[in-house]
C-alpha cells in the first residue's frame, strides 16, 4: 500500500481511519494540529502503539484518572523509568504498582483515545507511511481494531450533539449540588478533584487542563452528573477572586480531598475509625482502603478487614435481606453514553427483570462486597430500581 498525506479539510480523520482499516493497512500514521503531535503505529488494520506529546494522553495519566495509580506512585514509576529507560507499561507491572491486565485494558483505552481525540479536528495534517512499523510495545502486547475506533467515533458524533445541547462550549462555569451526587466522591478520586476544582471557579476548559483528561471522557462524566441533576451550568462566571459560594455539605467533599492528598496514613486511619464508629461504613471503608494502599501494615490491614466486614454486613441487610428484582431505568442508548467500567457494565448486563439481586450477585465473578457496592451506586444514581419479589 502506498503512502498518503493531506489535511483534514479535504479528508476528515474518520474517513482516513475507515480507509486504512478496510485495507488492513500496516505502517505509521502521523497527525498534527498546531503544537499537538500524535503517532499511531498500525499492523494489518490494528493499532499496536500510540503516542502523543500531550501529557493527558500518557498511560500514567490515564491510570491516575481511573483511580488505579496515585500521583505519588506515578512519580515513583517515572523515577524508575529514568534509571532503566523501560517503557512505562512494563515498569508499572515490573514494580508491582498496577496489575498487567489493568495495564492492558488502559493501553487499549489510550490507543483509542489518542486517535479519537483528533476525530473532531477540522484543521490539521496527516501522513501515512506504509511498511512494517518500528513498534515499541509498552511492556505488553495490545492491539485495537481501527474498525472499532471508527464505530466509536460514529457513536461520539451523536453523543456530542446531546452534550453540546447542555454544555455549548468549554468556557461555561458549573455548579454542583452535592446532595444529588450518587455518593460522596471517594477521597482522591477523579470526581473529588473535579468537584473541588469546580468549587474553585474553574470552567470546563480549565478543568480539562488541570485534570489532564481528554475532552470526551470529561464531558461524558459531566453529562452523566447533569442527568442526575447533580450538576448544572452556572449563569455567568463565579464571583471574582475565588470559588463560587458553597452550599451546605460541600465542604465535606473538599475536606475529603485535602485529607487524601496531604494527610499521612495514620490520619486517614483515624478518620476511618471515626466514620466506622458513627456508622458511616461506606466512607470508613474507603478511607481504610486508602490508608492501607499508602502504607500497608498489620494495623491498616486489620482496620480494612474490619471496615469491609462492617460495610458488607450493612449492604447485605439493606439489599439482600428482602429479595428484590433489579430493573434498568435508562435506555440502552443512554447507558452507552455513560462512563462505566467493565465490572459495572457486566453487572448491568445481567439485569433481565427476572433474576433477583441475590442470584445476580451469586453468579457474578466479582467479590460480593464489590458487587454490592456497585449495585448501591446504581440505585443511588437512578440507573437501577429494585422491586420486592
């Protein structure tokens, strides 16, 4: 196959991806706009490597935003990379920070997002050089079909229409109603950081830059929160010189973020113990888990096990004592627009309006506590209703 070059005003990237995918192309695709540069290596119509000069498209940042890695752990991995010159995926697995399967799943996401992020570009250039690419696999062998990327791009065109009807540009400011969030954001999570930055008065463009997250995943999450009536567009900019006025309860979210970011494991452990004594098993378990991840010890392990047992007992009493049949409250199209992980999509796919929740949990490959926590989230967010049998 011969090489190609051109600009997106004459051949949109979506059409180019379809062309290369249909011909099972092998070679190196380069795309650029302004200072942004992306390089995608293809083998027989599959992406086998993707890189970008945008930090938000580095694998470490994806893992941080998904909650698999802390900024401190990422800094540790970068230090190891400077010493060994290994690729990041291999380092993360090698030093035991992230399981190999998680790295594989995240690399698939990274490969897709690196290309999909450029689909809306109306300006920019591309070049494709045919021939076997000099692939540097990022520690693991991962491949993504160009045909799948094209289909996702088709879906996103429709999704952007719905999103832009709510958020017409990245310059709008937002307001969060914490009382309507599906649950208090977990300490250190993307939602926690996002809510804190919204409270500081950032608009959507500023959020994307501060969080180092690609546009579509960010807007998709904002749209989901808007559907829950937990987030709305603020009329005008926030007051000059600081965050928008807080509502009752919002300070708890910001405090949780500060606690996660700056406090040692001992303080997290103390806070977890207080939550558990007050009967707040969900937050107690989350903080105990965070403390154990930061500084594993016999004390943190014992606290985590106690917190897990308390939360499991509470969720069993709440969700399983009286048999109930779950049912979906959103359409398949709405469900597809939501940013859901593989375990969540699996559990939702088991809902058929016939099997009760206990049967679904029993058949699930997930641990009982994990599955029950997901279903509690589904119920809180309005994704699922539970009808007594």
